[in-house]
């Protein structure tokens, strides 16, 4: 349950920080809220991974050392966002969308953004694989629950893919 709670809290934090980015009118404040979103962004997939591994009955494989290593990797995305002004590797250009202060920022992503995305996608692919395996081979109750999780995960997967590829 700890992984699911972490995921929920991260998604709430991410959503609230994104809402603040949208409503703030000062570019500096918008950028700050954009940076703070990376706390939720960085740890949400990790929470889902921890939940899925425990749900599958393989929680013992996630030792404290492995969890700490994954948390350290997730932390790098958050730290990179906080320090972006020094290296511009998460965002190499930040501006108002259509020169209008109200709304989300228009961002050009740097190379480290795609490294963070790759790490998160690797975790989410593993989560998807775990739930697929349970949906196919698990007991009846777990099969049904896993199918519900897979359907629920498909919407954020699609929305994120649209954002990352720029199809929006």
C-alpha cells in the first residue's frame, strides 16, 4: 500500500503545482511551480512500481537497497529541475504560451528531460508488464483487478505520450 499512497500523493502534488503554474501571472513564479511539479513527476512512477511489485507478491525482491537506488535515480529528475537555471538540461527554453501570462508555460525540453522520461517509462513498462502477467495468469479476483489497473493506466500513458511527442 505504501507505493500506492506515494503515487497518489505525488499525483496530487503534481496536479496542484501545475494548477499554480497555470494561474500565476509572473514568469518567475510560473517557473518555480514548474520546477516543484517535478517532485510529483519524479516519484509517481516509482510509487506505482513499488505498488505493482508488492501486489504481484514479489515485494521481498525490492530490498531497502534497491528501493533507495531507485529513489536516488528518481531524485535526480527533481534535482535537475530545481537546478535547471544552471544547466538548462530539463528545459532549454521557457516562455509564456502565445505570450499570454495566464495558462501553462511553453517549454522546449533539454536532453536530461528525455533521460528522466526514459527512466519513468521503464518503470511504467515494468508496472504494465506486471499487471499484464497478473491479468493473464493470476487468480480470478487479481485478474479482474489487474485489468482495471491496466485500463486506468492507459489514459495517463496516452496523455503523456501525446505531451512528450508534441502531438498536442
